[in-house]
C-alpha cells in the first residue's frame, strides 16, 4: 500500500469525523460502474463484506479505504483526494442523508 | 390525491411551480393534475406520511431550486409497505392473467393520456430535455406495460411426458413480494422496466425511487391509483442507508432488483445471500462504439447515420448505463471521420430543457455534475486531448443555477481512466485501431460488458465483432435503441439478468413442478 495514494480534504475530514460520531467506526469502498459509480462509498465497519477481490489502498482520517483489485489496476497510475460536495447521490453511503456526497479528485502519480 | 397528503407551502414561503420554463411549459398542456409541495409514500393504495415525519427537499437540476418535499422514510415505513404488499400478493398472484394484463394495459393507456404532462414532470425532476421525455422515455414506458401485458397472456407452462403414465407439469408461480431499487437517469422508464414484468408475473412490489428523482413516479402513482389494486404497487422514498437497506435486507422479500453501481450491487447481493433470495442487477458499463473504415466509403445516408451514432454519447447528457463513452475508430479514416464527428457534436444544442429543439439538458444532480468535471480534469491530467467541450456550460435566466456540461470529446488511449470508468456524463473518449482483432481486444479490455456498437457495411465483419464482444448487447449499425422484446443486461461486472424481454418474467417467477403418476400399480419396491 502506498501511504500517500489516498488523501482527504479538510471538508471531507470534518464530515468523516461527524459520521464517526454518528455511526462509530467507518470505512470506504470505491465503487465502479454506472450511476453513482467511481465514487467512494462509506459504510460502518463490518456492513460491507470485503473479500479476496478487494485491496486496501489507503487510510483517510483513520478509516480504511478499499477497492476492487481489478479496478485498482486501472486506477493505479493516479492518486486521489477524497473531497465532499453538496448533493446526495443514490447509494447506501452514510453521508447521503446529510445532503453531502464524497467525491474523488485525482492527480497523476509521479513517474 | 387522497386526503392523506396535505399539500403545504415551501419552507421559504415562495409559491412553487409558478414561474420559469417549467411553469410556462405546463401552461401549454391541457391534461394534467396539480403537483404538491409535499408527497407521502404510496402504500396499500393510500398516501401515507413517513411515520417519523422526516422529509427531504427534492431539487430540479434544471434550476437548482427545490421543487417539492419527499418522505425521508425509515425502516418502519418500509415495514409498512412490505405489510401492504404481503396483504395484496396472494390475491394478485391468483388473479387471472387476463385481468393482470388488463390492469397493465390500463396503466399504459392512462400514461398515454397524460404523456406530455408526465414528460414535463420527468424533465423537471431529472433535467433531460422535453424532446427526449416526450419521444423516448414515456412512449417506451407505455409500450413496456403493453409488452408485458401481452407476454403474460401468451406465457405457457409446459408438460413433459416422461413415460406413458408419468407427466411432469411445470407451472409459473409468482415469487410473492419483491423489492426494486431504481436509478435516477430514466426514473419512469426504469420503473416501468422493473414494475411491468414483476406485476405481470403476479407479484406485489415495494419500489424505492432514487433520492435525486423521486417525483415523477409519485405523480404516475397518483394517476394510476384507481387502476392498480391496493398494495400491488407500493412506493417508499428515502435514502439508501435509511430506506434502501431495510428494504433490500428484509427477510420478508422474495427477490431484489437493482440498477446502479458495483459497490451497492455487491451490498445488495450480500443482503440477498443472507436471505437466500435471487437478485437481478444492472450495474453499468463502459461501452465501446466501433467504427470501421468502410463507413466512410461513401458519403451517403449510412455515413451520416454512423456519425449520428458517434454523437449518441451525449444522449440523456451521457447518463445512460450503455453510454457509448469509448469510440474506437479505424486509423485509416480517423482524421476524416473525426473532423465530421466533431462538427456533429458541436451542433448539439444544449439549452432550456423545455424547448423542443433542445438536444441535451442538465445533469441530474450537483454531485453528478461535480463528478463529471473531476473526470474531465483527470482526463486532461492523463494527457488526453480535448477535441471539443471539456468545460461546464452556464445557461441564463432561471437556468443559471442548473447543472450543465458541454458535450466533450477526448482523444487518448484505452489505459486512461477516462476509458475505463463510466463517467455518466456527455463525455466520449476516442482512440484508434488498425485491425478487427485489435478493435476486439480494446473493446473487451474493460471490467464491464453491458452495451457496445459496431458500424460497418460488411455484414461478415459485423457478425464476427458482434459475437466476439463480451457484452450483453451489440448494437449493429444503430445505437441507443431500447425496444421491448430485445433483451438488455450485462456480461462481466455489468450485472445479472436480462430486462426488457419476456425472459424477465422468469426472473420474477418460481417454477413449480407437479410430477404426476397416472399409473395404478405399485412399483414393487416395498
């Protein structure tokens, strides 16, 4: 795991702290596919069952950040900042009822 | 609307639906019903306020303004809806197929009577242009109910004559109560894709619309509440974690159908695995649209059709699971083809969604808008070249707060993120190939397999590509057609199941085998 791969904005960090207070320990899994895909999904630890197909790609604000290993291969040349924007998405992610949505902003890894 | 719903004014006290493009458009329509400032859940044929009293604001992406309030339902509301569905399911399951088909046809007729109105509401709620809701979303939804009305009438069980005295009968039986969670890109059409087969098959349904676009299905329910028997259709609104999870994880449902993305798809499968119930999932794709050199051999109608096929990435603002968001163009025609393709894209009219000449409208939500812009950003950072677009679009007047993005064409290669992830916006990433084998290799180099397009005048080539692409649908010399009676669904991580075809009835039915011996003699075993 590259410790610098996943970063977090101040606004997202504040939201994560709020969600921890509300829900206890939480984690992230990066989604793929359509609609609300390619966005981080935030769950209580244990809610989403991780499997052998998943890879831990970082930690943000004390929360593990996971994604599908095959998907990771296609994202591996980039690094990501987890940010938050107004909105709610349509997912089971914990922040939606607060009318906020986590969002990935990406940059290239140094060659 | 029944008495359970109390229309109330917005929190800011401003009258709703009375100014702006939507209001002006509504004035032109003859047949309509009032919209309410606040909606209930539709449960057991009645409009029920959320039991804990919570609501959330529903925003029109055309203006960014609040247009109504929607129940922020919790587990108790979902339980109530499942109760209502269980109360209705046994009788509906025994109802003659002729009667079930009559109900579906009556729903279709009512939708057709109110089609321009429903189209206007869909545009208001989702942001897509009125041209599209009038000519595509609503007519397709109407036809879908009629299609499954006819499928269920024509469906037959089977019998197998195992020997002279032994017959295996196979009956179709409904599953009972099924859960459906639908997306926000085609709110009414996706509801129709799921409701029509489920209800035709004799099930009672609890459906949760997407939280970005809950209005149009509620308006539709109000229009058809006198047609569908109470409890057969139940609509619960709210957020995924608060309402979607209790629905999808309930031990009292017999099946879950979901359209969305992969992580939630896995979560739904996980809940279903606990209850050992089936799921159908449609989780999107990254569909390749392949143009062979011979499309440019003549400057004729077919070449024009292929160029339109390229521009199809912008349909519905790119918010389509099968958006042809990767274009593969044979190298020998690349320059000529792209010169014309870009001109075609630059002619796309993005304007007031209520004008019939507008071709693309607003993205469905702010977070979607932001995500698309973040993808345009990483595309540029990855070194992809912006051939056109690449920026947001600011419209004027009451549309200035809406979520508009210019149709964008990137040139790059298939290893870039913009070629691998569904952006769900009006963005296409273009690359080249030399040979059919290379085209196939690039087309299949994706985690997904939902849609694809092949454009060529050579039927043998089209056939080979059509069979070689690992995707559930290969549009051949066409794209973005969604007729009932053509199966739709994914290979690979794009999901499980096939919608928009009579085979979807099977996904909502049990098979009952009655094995009958007509012999009268003992076997002689004991």
